[in-house]
C-alpha cells in the first residue's frame, strides 16, 4: 500500500499530453492550446474613443463653449482632423481625430445650435482614449501553450482573425461496470442484487469535465467475459472499470488486466474510502480499476482520474493541486493512522473563505450522504480532531 502522493508520482510518468489536432475556432471551446499564439494585428487597431462624447485638445475650463465641426462614428476610417479651438462628436469605438488628445463624456456637456458647452472642466490628456495596440501589439505573445480556450479566449482569437486553432485532442474514455450482483438501473434487481449507479455517476462526471465517456455496459464475474469487455475498451485513451479490485475470490480485475498485457502501476493506496484502487498501462491506454462502493468510486475518480484526464488534455493538474482552504462549520474527526481519510461536505461560498459542513456518512456504501455533498474534505493520517471554526483543505466534487 502506497501513499496518495506516491500513487500520483507513478501516474504522472504516464501522462504526456495527447497529440494535437486542428479545429475551427468555433469548435475549440474548452480545448487546450498545443502551441503558443501571437497577435496578428494591433488591438485596438487605432486610437479610439472609449465613450460617447467629444474629442478635445488641451486643457479647457468648465463653461467653455466650442463649435462642433464634425462627427466620428465607430467604423469610420481614421483621418478626421480636429481644428484648434473646436470639438468633434465621437462615438464609442470611433477613431480619435488627428490633433485631439482627450475625450469628454457626453454627460458632462450641453449641445446647442452647433456648439457644445462643457459642464465640467476637460479631463486630463489621454482621458477616455484607447491607444492603438494598448491591449495587444501585432506580433506580441497572446496565448501560451497550455491555455484553456474559454469563451473569452475564443473571442480574442476572433478579434485577430484566427480561424483555426491547434489543440490537444481530448482523451477518449471508456467505462465498464462489473459484478454478478449488478443490473441496469431500469431493471428490478432480484434478491441480493443492486442497480448499477456507477455508470451514471461517471457519465455525468465526464460531461462535467467536457468529455464524452463511452459505456461498455456491465461485465459478469467471469474471466473470459471480463477480458472480452476490457479488450473492447483498449481503443480508448483511458479505461475505467468499477469493482472487482479487492482480494476476494471473484475480484478478477487485476488478473484480467494481466491477461491483456497491462503493466501494473499500483494496486492499493493509503486512503479511505478507495484503498483498493488499481492503475495499469497497456500500450497507449491507461487503465484504472476503481473500487466497487459508490463513495470509493467517487473519491478515487476525483483524486486521481480527474487530474490524469486534465494532464492528457494538456492542462496543468496533479493530485490535490486545486485544493482550497475552508472553515469548518461542524466537527471533523481526527486521523486514525495508516490511511488518509476523505469525507463529504457541503460548501457555502458567501464569505471571504469558503465554509464546509462535514456530512455524517455510514461508510463507503452510503450513496445518499455523498449525493448531497459538493466537496471532499481531507483528514491526514495523524490529524487531530477539529471543530467549527477550524480550518481544513477541500476539493470540489466532480
């Protein structure tokens, strides 16, 4: 049995970003750039007005009256000149007239009979002027390799006329539930059986990550059937199986992984829930044998699978790298030695520091307790008990 950190170190060596592919910009949402991008043009492309008002030159006192000799609208070509002692009406985004050095907002003026009267002193030079290239200059670094393409990043690419973008391919993920006792959710389970909840959990978690997982169904506790189903998942970048990783007579996952030629990375991690987590690699496929209890599936998926998937996408992620500090709103037990513990909690984020209320749960089978949680709180192996107002570390649930 190894520590969570050691388990991650062994995984990390297997997690090079997947090869890039080129997509149209509008299809690249949530992709991760495979190479850095530079600006193709100045942004803004010219000196422009930041608001609706009047372009002026020099310092002017409140009450000054100036003739309005023209209007500049957004989209007009640059080149309009401002004569001395005059004003030009400008709209937001309009090119700044030649000779102007500031803009006064329309709210600080009165317009009458071809003239404008200032109801406040003119602002200082440069006021309400967006200078050419102040956001980006042509050729300047714009987005680094590894940047995630959210809506604003895609808008930036559009502003530069970049039509296609090279991103890391998102990982293909297959998942397989196992066990003679498992039936599909739409079937009435016979005595001693359970409906499959793992598939729905992982399919939904994949959607939360912006990935599409493929379900391979449910495999019986039969070595040949399990091997056939596992082989069907080896075309994926990541194969997730649920159940069959403990030490019982019908826990067949590890032996089947060996039958298909997988190289083991580890088979037990010092955490609760989730100790019998298995990881292996077979060719280009990373295999996770998740435990069979619902909380164990959820915890091991969040702690190890999520950062592994993020690494494959080209993002910076690792075990516990996105943890944050919380204030406890209830008691948290101390460590029990030997294994770290992760407990469900409910977050409140209306203060400077998020607050977390630990949820009492009856064990790793207590799906009802975990269903209302939105965070995992970490208890170190030798941590002392804590109470309301104490601090702890947490992760958001998938």
